[in-house]
C-alpha cells in the first residue's frame, strides 16, 4: 500500500512543500459515491407553475439605493447582476440531469427541495403547490428506478420570502422559525419519505447565517445577527429530527442528519494550538457539540464568546436533552484549510491566513490543501465518534473562473479530486467511518453572490446559449 508522506508535519511548517501520493487501496463495498446540487442554484423557472418567491429571488433582483456606487452607477447584490431565474434550467430539464447522472455512474444524487416551490407561502395551511410535489416525485421515482439513491436536503438557503418578511419577520433571526421549519420538514417527510431514506435538514447553517444574517453578503443581506440566528438553526434542526423520530421513523425507517461546513484550521506554530482549537469550536463545534456531543455548547466556546463581550444564548435543560444525539449521521462539506495565527487587534484574538505556496482556484476563499481534509476527518472522529455517527462528505470540490471559453481541460479539478479523495481514504484507513462522498457539483451553477462567474461543475455549462452542457 502506498502511504502518504508530507514534509510539513515533519518540519512543523504548515506552508512547507508537500508531496501528494495517491492512495490506491479499494473503498468498502456499498460506499456511496455521488454528485450534489441545490434547488436555487440549478432549477430556474422562478415564477413558473406556482412557485413562490424566495429570499434569493429578492436578493438577486434587488438594486437598492445603498447599491449605487460613487459614480451613481447601480450595483447588484450578485456579481454581474446574475440571478437564478433560469440557472441550469433543471426544473424543465430533469431528463437531461438524469442522463448526466446515469452517465457518470453515481450511486447517489444529493439535491435540495425548493421550499417555495412546494409551499409558495411557506406553510402548508397557506397552500401546497402540486406542480412542485410532482416535480420532486418524478425525480425521486426516476432516481430509484435507475438505482441512484436520493439524498435530499430539506433546506439549502432558499427561504420563502413570505417566511422571511411576514410569517417570521427576520427569517432565521426570529425565534418562531424553528417551529415553522420543523412543520415544513414534516411536510417533506410525509410527501416523500416513503421513498426518500436519506434526509439532510439544513445545509451549512454556519455559512448561511454568518454571510446572510451577520455580514450581509448573501441573502437576505441582514447584518449583526450571528449568535441568535445560529442558535435558531440548532433548534430548527433538532425539532425537525425529533418530528421524524416521533412520527415517521418507525414506518419510513430512514436516516436524518445535518450538513455542517468546516475548513481545517491549522495552528501556525505550537503556540497557536489553543487558538486553532477555539476556531474549530466556533466554526464546527457550535453545532456539532450540542448535536453529536454533550447537548450544550462546549465550555471553551462559552468562555470565548464571553471573553469577547458577547451574549451566547443558553439552552434550557429540556433543549439540551433533545439536542443530544439528534442526528443519525454527520454530514460534512469541506473545501479548504486556513492557518490560524494570534492577533491582538482581531475579533477573538486570531486571524486566518493562507500560504502563498498553496495553489489557487476560481474562488478566493478556496485553495487546495488535501492534508487538511485528512486532519479534519480525524479530528471529527476523535471528538464526535464517527462509529456512532457515520460521516458522509456531502460536498467537496473546486472552482475555476469563468473565462468565457468552452474550456474542458480541467486537469486541476481532476488533481483536486484525486488528492482529496486520497486524503479521505487515508483518514478511513486510520479509523474514520466515512460512508459516502458527494462531489460538488453535478454541473456549473449559480454560485450564490458570485453568480455564474465561478464554476464548480464536473460538467461545463454554457449559460449564454441554450444551457448547453458539455463533458470531456
Ligand atoms: C457551499 N465560504 O457554500 C454551498 O453548500 C454550495 O451551495 C456552494 O455552491 C458551494 O459550497 C461552493 O461555494 C459555501 O466563503 C460558500 O467559505 C462560501 C463558503 C463556503 C461554502
């Protein structure tokens, strides 16, 4: 067996040169290889067949006063004023997507349900859109007929506008959101759970809260609500999970989990070990410790937030009991690594840096660092026990910048996948229980605030023509 070897651990320099060796040992029988997408990023047909608006329709269409620059020109929330109005046209072209999936031979397809396509006004009481139900029914049935396991995300960031503005004003900031989300999740279990056995409640609560409700750089563009909105996402996930437990698990016999985003945070020197550990606590432990650990926030996180002069919401004893163990698996989205360095003038007294020696991609935040993936997987296993909570990598991938060419040479992406999958395999050899791996993404799509300027697809999409998809 070929074993991996990198100099950085030996000399203690995280930026030191590393050499990748590709792991060639086989994967376990039944390992779930797959591809992933999300509704708003691919479906288009934003006003068709009774779909309601979502915060991403509003955000991408909005040209507000504050978006007029010094020259009086209008700026958009999304690069190049792109929207998901058409995207990959997947609402109309499911048969094309299915053909792509069959052609790649995947065992699973991870996709998300558009809440406002199913419940245009957010709740069942206000009406169910049968066209939406039929669209997903057909997808699920076709996948099963072709031996592709549907891995379904209930919420991948497209909150119905009606929920954000009227039913729970402020959306994820509003404490009533957790019950509203659990009701929507229950609707999904009831409508599709006879056939869908793998559910993800929320995709990356850390990213959609921090960027959408705290930094204001994603929909709905609100600011200053990190702690309260993050808190509500835990309650929402747990309530949905417990709803499945009490009403659907016995008959449907599926599994329900949550997908968390995490980079690996590597200390710059040994002096920074504690800081890097705290950063992991803030990015990942925030959700993982209540759900996969003690039921409550870790003492280190509580101290960190208090030291920063902020008020961390507290769980009641009853909530702690419900949080604990409220997931059947650990869903992980991972792309890249950061070096953590002490910084007195920074929030939480730390800063994140990258090494110049790491290659770049089409996204400024993403540099390939495969050894970070191995370290992260081993960290998660040691801390939250992947024998108890099997781990699914629900996203991993790399982007290229749109250069306007139909450039099908993506050797950089082939290398990214080879080295990351090798890193995952090494972690598995070292005892991490990984059950599946879903690459992001089936095809280039609407990359949120970056519009169509960054391409994550394993299939290249021509967004200017008639949504032509090419593969090499
Ligand atoms: C994830 N960051 O988003 C999402 O789950 C996908 O929908 C998205 O297309 C994919 O990763 C690629 O970006 C992220 O700034 C967006 O660190 C931004 C960050 C991380 C994840």
